[in-house]
C-alpha cells in the first residue's frame, strides 16, 4: 500500500505540474513548492544504535527549493549590479544549474546556523548537516521542471516528462520480481512518453518520448526507492508516501530539463 500511495501521489504531482506548465511559469514554481515542502518534511535518520539523530532540515530544504526556483524563473537576478557582471554571466545564468548552486550554498548556510542553535550538544554533527544538505540538493533539483518550460516546446516537454514518470511508477507497483518490474517501468515510461509526444502540438517526434520517457521513469523509480528506504517503518502519511512521492518527482526533474535541451538535435 505505501508503494501505491506514493505512486499515486507522484502521478497527482506531475499532473498538477503539467497543468501549471501550460498556465504560467510562476504557477509552476508555486506547484513545485509543494514538492519541496514534502521533501523538507522528510523523516529523521538514526544512528547505528537506532537512536534518532537530531537534524534541523525543513528550513534549509525549503530555502534551497525557493532560491533555486526563483533564480530559475528570474536568472537575471544573478547578474548583480549594472556594470559589475562579467560577460560569462549570460551563459551561466540560464537553465537550472545557475539556480541550483546558489540554492545549495544558501541551504548550507541555513543548516549551519540551525546547528548553532541546537542545545543538545550537537551530537552526530556531520550526519545531521549532511542529511539536511542532501535533502536541500534534491529540493533544488526539482527546479528542473521550471527550466524545462523555458526550452523549445516547453510545456509539451513537461507533459512528456510527466507521462514518463507516471507510466514508469505505475508499472513499478506491479507485484512481480523487482528486476522484471524495473524493465516494465522502463518500457512503460518509453511508451507513455512516446504516446504524449505523438499527440501534442509541437515540433518533437515520438523518438523524443522514447528517449526521455524511460530516463525520467528510471529516475522517478530511483527517487521512490530512496524515499521509501529512508521512510521505512514510518506510519505517518507524509513519511510513508508523501516523501517518497516527492522524491520521485524531484529526481526526475533534471532529466526532463536535459530532455528539453535535446530538442535542438535533429530528428527529435
């Protein structure tokens, strides 16, 4: 049941993301905030003796997500004051990379401040900070959905990516051997991506869906596996299916963005 719940949550998220992509990039950014909040609400981690490790993570994760999304929507914010920007800024401030790096830096700073405010002796400091930063990186990567909108046929690229995620995760819920299931998820992602690419009004071909669909499907499955491993044994809905579902959507985002860049290649 947790696997089905997290899958349905992921499918709902990519559905909302697709609708938002056809509306306005800022609406899409607002939709991604839900994904980033769910990642920030991740369950805690334990040490070797199964004792909980205090890890302030919600604020750093949300900060990373918001910074990455805003900078992806408004890359000119990286240009600085007039007359002080190097010529290379124009080349590095587009896409998702320009937003992810400052977002991770901001999250690290917030995470360190949160550690300074701890009053429990700051045990397991490295693990605590590392976990918060790891989640912050994943939340920042979710901005790839926004970056994909700025590519050629942006909303259609998002739709193909969302179809690949949905198809792959739905196939992953089948009660068969995991390796067989992974193969089926790959095929389902390719089929769903190709089907959407064939029907949307865009310059892409079915080959685009065949390439991008399985890639995002595998990334989404990986995100769900990692999320469920972290949330193992938790009964709360936010941990048992909300967090894995959000992880799947976030890890698929960079590949959706890369897929959008592939449209510059011939025959895709």
